[in-house]
C-alpha cells in the first residue's frame, strides 16, 4: 500500500523545500501568533479500551491538533448514559448509544445531542447465556431471570428486541445488578440467573481476562440478528456546538474518522498505542475486544465496501419508530433531531485501507 503523507508531514516538506531560496520575501520579525486551539469536552462511553481505542489513536497521533482542536476526554459510565449526561453536564461531544439519543430527543427536544458519525452499524447488545444453557431462542426466555446493569444498553433496548422476537417482556424477571463482570458471570456459573444483559465484546473480554475460552463458557442471542433496525454507538455533538461552532464539529469528525480508519486498517498498531498508554491493559484481551467491536461496526467486509460513519436513513427511521412505540416515548423525534450526515467526510476518506486485514 502506498504511504500517504500526513498534513503535518506535507507542511514540514514545504518548509524544507523552501530553505535557502533567495526569492522569498523576508519574514516579519513579529510573525502573527498561532490561533489558540478550540477546546472540546468529550464524554466517552467508558475509559480507554479496545472498544474505543480510536480516541487514543487520534490523540496520540496529533489528529486533533491538526484540526486546531484541544479535546478533553472524560471517561463515561456506560454507552446508554452518554446522551443524558451530555445535556446535564454540558459536554460538547460524546460517544454513546444512539437509541438513548432518540429517548432524550423525545423528552428534551432542542437539547438532545445529535449523532454525526455512526461507529457501530449494528447493535452490540446480546442476551448472554451459559454455554450449556438449553435456551436457544428468545421466546424460551419466558419465565426466566435476566440480570444486568441498570444502565446497560441491552436492558434499555430489550423492549425492541422482545417485540421483534415474539417474547412478552413482562414474562421475564429482570434483576438489576451493578456488580463487575466477574460478579455477573458468577451469577450464571452459580445458577442464580438464567441469563445476562450486555455486550458480546465486554462479556467476552471478561472471560479472556480470566484466562478462559469464550466458546467454552458463553453463548449469545444477538440483538443484531433479531432487530436489524437498531444501530449502536455514535459520535454525538451538542446542538450548541453544531449551531455556534460548526467547523469545530466538522474538524472533530474528520480527526476521529482518521483514527477510526487507521484502527480498522491496523488493529494491532492501535492496541500497541493503548498498551503503551496503559501498560496494565492486556494486549490480547483488548485486541479481542476490538475485533468483536469491529463485527458490531458491520464487519470488515461491509466496511471495506461502504466505509464507516454513515447511516441508512430509512433503516434509522424504522428503528426510531420501533423505539418510540416499544418504549412508549412521548413524541417521535424527526430524523434530523437525532442524526446529521452533513459533517461526514467523503466515502473514499471513510474507507480503512485498500486491503483490510483478513
């Protein structure tokens, strides 16, 4: 693959090729000061991990700096909480589940964040079962107990899943449990819960961290198989940022897109950046988490064809209506209230590389 010069490299090359020329006007003794970087406060879904490593890639490789931005990252408390916290705490941008944005837009029109770059083309949510569980279909969950974090995306989009699988959501017992994943998986092992709500990537990482094989311990009922209308997490910006600093929002999207496509092209290099930043992270576990996340982004084949970041408006409209109906929202937001495609780079810039990893 041909190497591509970064903007910084091109600038440096321009300076070097101009050295020693006598036909240039002399430089002013008082060169104008560089413009101060535009500050952006961004709320993540969690701390840095393989599932969001592109943020660290963008930071470490200077992609925000190239756009004249200074981004302050705040670790999140779950993807479903990001949209509400953005409003309540005044964040400029965030990364979280788009269905939560639908709900905030219904409750607080004009204040809710707007998706501008769709990272996960499919819902990452799953119902997690012990590998030996006799449950094979969603309807077989009737009468069973399902545990999970109260803010878990799967728990908070379960009505959509149930409606598409013919399961009465009232037929299961939901037991909120905010314990760590070791504790939650222990509930399965001890038979104290029949299933869990969660992400495939997160629960699989917990098994790998403990040295186990995922296929020996867990099975999954995947939301993306039952509810293709749902998307996953997206980069979101506040209405104020879109209205008052649109070029800042556009630069943020460009920088993050560069990092996402870098990560998709060379996942191992991205994980090297993560483990250099935090040596306590296990490279094999986080690479596994990243590869599971790439599946939720649509899979490498689809990304190689279509790129990353965009949506199908008709599909999103369908998922929006499904969420309004099953979650009994007070109003149906317009598509423009929850996603804006205008800031997306051209499709060619959203393709990871000519020959994505096999």
